[in-house]
C-alpha cells in the first residue's frame, strides 16, 4: 500500500475537522423547521423573569414568566407535554408543560408546569426565581 504524501495527510486532517465541526453544529443548533418544538439536542433555554399564582386559560397554578429575550426565542417552540428542566432555582427538577400563555406580541410569555411548582409566590410578580434557567427538551 502506498504511503500518503504530507500535503494529502494535512488535507485529510483539515477536511475531517471541518466535517466534524459541521456535524457538531448541526446537532446542537436549533432545528427551526422541525414539526414539533424545534428544539436542539441539548434543549432550548429560557430565563425566568418572575412567577405568580394565576388562573390563565382556565388553568390555575404557579405560572413561570420569561424575560423579553426568552419570550421571542421560545416563540412557537414549546408545546403542552414538552419536558423541561429548571436550573439555578430553589425548585430545580424535571417537569412537563401543562399549559402555555402567549403574550400580546405573539411570543411565549409563560408556562404552567406539571406537577405544579412546589413553591408559593410571595407576591403577584415574585422575582425570587428570577434569572433561573428553564430548559425545554
């Protein structure tokens, strides 16, 4: 078997790195055209703005509201039944989406989780969990 030249070896290494980079990018990027939620392999993250005890769309419970940037990013990507993980909060755990609320701009404004959060808000717009992450899978 003939040995590859130095230039060919370098070309193969560079091509392999570019190809592997493309595969990794595809796997972790958001799939914008997918049918269900358009969520990447590692999930799509939202940032909690506040929580409150509300009755929205006939569903009562502790609703998690998102910051402005997350509302836009999550638009059309979250559905009832999607799995979520809370991180950096006092109630970190895995939940499922029981309900969604769309704000006046058509963005995802809030979600109700199942089981309901084991947390009682201290006010109508409780910011105790502010800055925590909610990851949709």
